[in-house]
C-alpha cells in the first residue's frame, strides 16, 4: 500500500473519529467502513499518524471534554457521557493521564493560562509544581 493510500485511509478514519467520538468506536468497525483491513489501518495510524487508533480516539474525546468543561454548564459525569465514557471515574482517569490534571482542576484554570488540549500532559502553566 502506498503512502498516499495510507494517508487517505487515515484521513477517512479520523473523519469518523471526529464525528462519532462519543459512540462505542472500534478499530475493526472503522477499518470496515473505510474499506481496509484492521492491520492496514493500524499501519496507517502508526506510520502516517504516529499514533494508534485508541490514542487518537482518546485525544479527540479529551479535546471535546476540555471544551465542555471550560463551558462550565455540565458536571464531570455529564461530560464523561457526552464524550463516550460510561463511567465518570474511567473518564477522570483518562482525562488526567492525557491532560495532566483532573477534570475539576481543568475547569478552574483560566482560559488565558490553559494550553491547547492537544498539548502533551503536564504543560499547564500555573499547575506545574516545578514552575
């Protein structure tokens, strides 16, 4: 498979992830929908995207969750359900792993000091004990 084909697979798979992140998405289902094998899609994520399907899905979910938390209108449990987690505790653990802080802490940080949700965990000005 060529680089162009893998790039197209990744683009199509990411479009599904971006729009259906709150659903119970599985690599096999997405691969079937973009007309490739599970392994081909895994390779596209690894070689073109530099990530895995699961990590990309989690990244999208956490980015959406950060947006919802900053709005302040929803509780953590509601945000968890809206981004595809059945258990708020599982969501909170994933959020902290990806974003570097608990969901409730994310809400307290002013937008001016909050980095992009795409930034690596631990890059939160004002919350880093070493800073």
